[in-house]
């Protein structure tokens, strides 16, 4: 009897997604996000862009919403007070969105990024919060491109390398490429 209950739950799960998107698919997605923005960034420059590529895994249910988690790393050399050192960056991001007006319509999303920068002389950590709007463009039943415009708030933190208190905000554009996992 217990096997029938489990089978019914599994069949109900697949039927829901078949009715929701026109074909049976699991809601799991993999992809990458290219983030570029203008405004205050960690080097205290206005008008400079930030570029970060974040691979992610998530869940996308067409017409309802999505959730994704991504990790991004990077290295760059900085020149501080006459000597050069390597700055390593590690970012963990989470984003949740929902479509209040149905499938193939724009959605509203909120995001959170925990950023850390490591160097031999000091470490820096800060939080970024975002709110934006986006739209998904299907390439096929298996893949899609997503375009978002987002406003990000960078929480106040102290950059020990440049000896600056930094906080601010920026306008950011995100470009996703994602594929459904079967």
C-alpha cells in the first residue's frame, strides 16, 4: 500500500509540471549569470563597471517563480602604496523571484550576495542586497536567456587595503544563460 502512495506522489509531481509548462520536465536548472553594473564599487569609484560571472544551480517553475544559489571566485592584482599584491575574491549569491502575472511575463526578484576579498595584508567582507525586475526568453524547451535590471545596495564596510569606509549602491544588469536538467 505504501508503494502506491509514493507512486501517486511522484506521478502527481510530474503531472503538475507537464500541465504547467506544456511538457514534462523537472524544475532544476544550471547556468551562469554575467553581472555588470555602474555605481559605487569596492574601489570607491563612481561610474566604474563591475563584472562577475557566477555559475549557479536552482529551481525554475514556469509561471510561478524561481530560486538560485551561485558561487563566484576571482583574482586580481592591486597596487597599494607602492607594492603589488594579489586580491582573491569569493562571492556567494542567492536570488528568489516570482511572477505575479503568469508565465512568459516579467517577474520581480530579490537578491543577496555575501562578498569576501582576501589578501596577505587584510581581509574585507561585505553584504549586497538587490531588488529588480527581469524576463525569461525561451530558446527551446531545454534552455533560456534571462535579462534583469536590478538596484543593489552595498552595506557599509571598511576596506583595510585602501583605508576607506565604503557603502553605496549601483544599477546592475544581469544576463543569464540557463538549461533545464533532466
